[in-house]
């Protein structure tokens, strides 16, 4: 008798490449300058520093809904520090204009940082 043919290994499905690029921020509301540099570079206005991530996320969500390029920055080595920032602007002038708007319309007292 002849031996049965060895089973062939199942074909491995091709690796699926996932897009890890974050989706673009929504279009800014009228009067809100759009950031022109990537987050973490350029100038940003810091509006809060909190020790509870969910509170920082809530502020980011509210500002993002109004067209601001808001994000949470957690500095390396600083556990439980969540800085809410708006920006990534190429010039300090752009960041200052958005900071003034945030102070007037959102009652924050932001300061511009790099």
C-alpha cells in the first residue's frame, strides 16, 4: 500500500497592514488658526495640567469639538501629569492668537510653550 500524502500546511493569511497614522483633526471653526506643524513641535498653548487623565481627555474632547487642535501631553518620567495643550503652530504669533481666543471664549488662562 502507498502511504497517504502528507497534509500540506495551511496557507498563512497575508499580514494586514494597519494604518497607525492618527486621523486628521476636524476642520477648525471660524477664527481658529489651524496648526501648521506636527503635535509636539512648534508652539502650543497649554490650558491645563491635571493629575487625572479622564479630566484631561474631557477638556481635549470639548476643545476639539469646537475646532481647536487640542491634545494631551504627558512628559516622560512625570507620572500622573497630563498637560492639555492646543497647537503645534509654526510661529509664536499664531499660538498667541489662539491663546487669546481661548482666554476670551473658553475662560482658560493659557500660556504659550514650545
